[in-house]
């Protein structure tokens, strides 16, 4: 079963022109094409990692997972369909990259939760913003907008 699946995948890869080893030698045009395919996925992975809140480790986890998912998705769809070039290749690269990126997101979230004690950096940021909003609502209420008059004690302590 696995042997036939491997032969099927290998045949699709050869048909798509992405076989980087051909006849025991490196197939440089295929290497160049795979590298070109990886440029966008690595670039977008880097952007995603840079925009992720948290420390450097969180950024590396998010960016790497995004880049690998996008690269695997674009290469997998292209090889799976046996597309060689032109507009079909560009479509499979784009669609596969986005699909792979979306498929990798739960993996990144799981890794970030394992690192972050059960929450992702986005969830931590959301909790901080919610606590700030609750504090602002409480301060606004205690300042008199909630039916109370200003209490000098609260004003002196920064609550009114």
C-alpha cells in the first residue's frame, strides 16, 4: 500500500517537473523552481512571525509554521495535480500556499499554547485588552456617569 502510494507521489512529482534529483544528478532548473516557490512562502511566514505579539520564540514558532505550511501546500497541490507551468502553476501555487497556511494555523496555535501556558499570544493580548476595558468602564461608572456623584476619596486615589 505505502509502496504504491510512494510510486504514485513520485510519478506526480516527476510529471510536475519538481524532481530535484534526476538520474543521480541535481536537476538545477527544478531546484530553482522549488526555491522560487519557497520565496513567497518564507516571506509571508516572516511577515506573519513579525506581526505576532509575544517574545522572539512566539514569533519564530508562528513564522516557521506559516512558511512550512504554505510551502508544503503549494508544492503538494502542484505535485498532486501534476501541473508544469503557466497560469495553472501560478493558481496551484497561490491556492495551495493559502490552503497550507490555513492548515498549519492550528499546529502553530497548539505549539504556542504549549509554550505559553495554555494561551496563544493573541489570546493573552485579548485578555489584557478586556481587563483594560473593564477598568475603564468601572472608572467611568464611578466618576458619576453611572448615577453616582464624584467621591473625593475615589478621586484622590485615581478611581474617580
